[in-house]
């Protein structure tokens, strides 16, 4: 498969029963059921993982990189998402979890929460210096960036034009190890399927500095065992409450220190708010945090712990990691001195995956045909045809992907017509036999 | 190509549906995104006005190769003083509408600012017809 169309979210054909449950929940209408199997349209999929949550047969999966990838490198560094801390009971210290990461094969660790703290500061500054008063939209969740570029391109300019905490962590690690010999491998320990896709086809930057994304659920068992084996906890954890809070809804939002911010989680709510932003109906708000997963990254498809419990563990840890005085991290110097930069260097382009045809007149004609077809369909949005709605089926038909008889009601109509015709024919006996 | 929407005045939570649907269609047609944004803002404001000030009505959207025409017809109370209604900050919105964040008296101004032409016909006691035009290449 071409890298351009790489997706972490995939279908296990053997498990799919063709039940059509997934098609309606997909926010980009990327799934169709055909020949008894769900199919994901690659250019529409934004890796949100909604279908993984809704599939009753467990046929939707998020594929991440295997731990075996570490063998390709001489020195490996794990960069765990703050969400990892929500996966283990709060009596297990962050130091213990990080020590255990080294126990399962990494040479060193660097907390993504630290980069989140740095990015919080940068976002605050950006908010101050920025012109215009359209609300800024966070870009740390890769699903949001992809949703905006496909469904809300008029809001692209409102995205925070900065790399994610994952990306900043990888850059910091590489910078610190730039004089070391041998191949350095940086691995994100991830709650997130979209990040797996994001390092292969990043937005806003040319190439990612991350070598692999390893799903939390894939190493959970091994890591739990390693946690049990830790004898001396190394003092590896430096993160503070603010960075850790990015794991949950309103962590990033609160960290901009603005009274007028809102934080939205869950893809359906995100879409509602993006609609309102596009309608210009959200005013007096300067920052909008958006997280595709319910509860934020603690609800990510590669996590193990129940998101509500994970959220509670995260807030417990936040209380314990509250700094006594304002913090300044030594890594900030890398930014202030210009060694590292965090701004996007590539523009995010609108990707109109729902465009009917690049030729406006042709698109108009197709839309007219689509309307005519839709009016002939029963309007039940039952999903039996494998499309999420009658309108979507009409669209598939004008795109030449299928025919009207996919609709069970249209098919019945056609059969009725044919039957009438047959009865009619049957009554017309050949003249020689007709007595 | 014409599209018609019946807008109910009963349920505030449904207000904006017609604008969302048109927005989706404009995206399928490949209309430039700044034009989509201007259309979305204009139509949304007018649709909301029709719900909160006039108990709903009918919207007709006419998509031509070079322009988008939106006609919103209601049989509500009408607007006694158009000039006053157009002024920033003027609003007769009731408490319920204000609680939902409407009633800043910005809607008509926003339409004026975002569209290429705005025309309002209103007769007190009979109703209001709002006509909005947007150029597709503008
Ligand atoms: N369709 C309509 N029928 C009757 N009156 C209307 C209609 N549309 C607007 N008006 C009148 O014009 C006034 C100004 O409208 P405008 O949209 O500018 O502000 P608003 O709706 O009161 O507040 P906002 O749009 O900021 O939420 C309204 O308060 C109302 O009195
Ligand atoms: S909310 Fe977090 S885990 Fe979910 S898609 Fe976004 S970044 Fe990934
Ligand atoms: Mg208004």
C-alpha cells in the first residue's frame, strides 16, 4: 500500500460479518459494506478509531509498530504519552513506570508531558502575539487536523501552527543525542492510532523525527510484568501537573491560561463545534481544545484502562506533581536559542475528499442527478445497501460506484415490475397454441 | 439547481440544519472555501433570525454557476424599522434566545458584511423575506 494512503485503522476481513453497524458512526462517511464486508475508503479515513469503538465483532483494528523494531537501532529512547501514566494504579509511581520501560528494552526515556509543558508556554505566547480574533484551534490531535483539512478547510488558518508534543519530544531527544555514534531510535508509546499514521504522513512538517509508534495495549502485559520486577526506581520522571494533564480533556485547554477557552472531546461534539466555528457563531473564545477521543487521549483506541478510571488516575497524579514554584525546563533553552523550532514549516492543504468533480459544471450536474436519485429512494437511511444514508447511496451511484438496486426497496420495486411484465408475457401465448 | 428547506420555529436546537446541509453541498461542488465560509455565516444568521424572531419559514437556495442566491421567507411579525434593525447592537430577542447566545444584534450586520448583496422585504404583521446573494468567484 502506498505510504500516502497508509492507515493505522484497518479491517480484519475474517472477523467482519458485514453487519453495517460501523457505517453510520463514521464521521467522514468513509465506510461502505459491500459483498458482506466493510471497506474503508483510504482517502477519507482520518484514523479517529470510531469504528473500532462501535464494531460489535472486533473486526476493526488499529495497527501499530512492533517492539521488535527496536532491534534495528543501536540506542533506543521511549517517549511515553502522558496517557501511559493513567494506565496503572496511582500507587505505582511515574518513576516506576519509566524504569519498567527501560526494563522492556529501551535504553532511555523522555516524557512527552515535558514537551507538552513547553508547548503550553509557546501556545500562550502565540495567542498573545497573534493578530485577528478568530479562535485558535489546537492541532495536537492528528485527527482534528485531518478533519479540518477534509471537512472544514476554511478553518485551516485557525489551527495552532506548531508541532505536537510527540514530535517535539523526538526532536529534543535527537538533539541531545546528536553526538552519539550508532543509530538512535525514538519510539512513541501511544494511546493513539492516528499517531501511527501521523509519523508516516505528517502534517505541517516534512518528515517526522519519530521512528515508531508502539501501542500501549501491545506492550501492556510486558510492561505490567516489568513494573512488578522493578527493584530500584530510577529518578526518571520530571513532568509536572500541567504536562500530565494533557492526557485528558481540558489539560491543553487550561494550560493556555485563558478564561475564554473551551475544550471539546469526542468526534461528534468536535464536528458540532467546528460547524459553529465555521458559521462564525463562537465568539469571545480565544482557544478551542479539540480531542477526537471521548475524555481526551485517555480514551484513545490503543489504551487498556477504562477512560474514566484513567482520567481519575491522571488527576491524582497531577495533584502529586504540582510544582511549588513556576517551572522552567532546561529544554526550553533549545527553543529560545533557536536550536530547535516548533513552528510548522509546511502548509496544511485543503483535501476535498467529498468533491464530486473538479469541473464545477460537471459537479453541478452530478449533484442534480444525485438529488433526483435521492428523491426516488425511500429516505429511511436503513443502511442495508451498505451506505450510511440514502443520500450517501445516491452519491455513490452518481460516482458510478454502485447502482440503485443496492437499495432493497428499489430492488423489490424492480422485481415487482419484472413480475408484472412476466405475467403479462405469460398471458400472451404464441398464436399457434392460443386456443 | 434549487433546494428548499422547511425551517421549524419550535425547536431552537434544530436551527442551523439547513445551513449545514448547504455547506456540505458547496463543499461537494468545490466552491472555494472563503466563499463557503461567507455563505455559511450569512445563511446561518438569517436562518437563526427566522427561528428566533419569526417562528420558522421556508428557505430556498438557488445554486447557479456564478452565484448563490438564498431566499428566506417567513410569515412572522415583520420588522417595523429596517434601518434600526440593521444597526449593530439592536435586538428584540427574548430571554430564551439570549440564554442560547443569540440577541447581540450582530446578525444582520454580519450578513451585510459577508454577502455580496442583502435585501430585506418586510411588512409588519405579514412577514419578512430576506434575499442574500453571493458571488461564487468572489
Ligand atoms: N425574520 C425576522 N422577523 C422579524 N424580525 C426580525 C427578523 N430578522 C431580524 N429581525 C429583527 O431585527 C433585529 C436585528 O437582527 P440581528 O440578526 O441583527 O440581531 P439579533 O438576531 O437580535 O441578534 P444576533 O443575530 O446577534 O443573535 C432583531 O432583533 C429583530 O428585531
Ligand atoms: S484524542 Fe488523543 S488518542 Fe485520540 S486521536 Fe486525538 S491525539 Fe489520538
Ligand atoms: Mg440574528
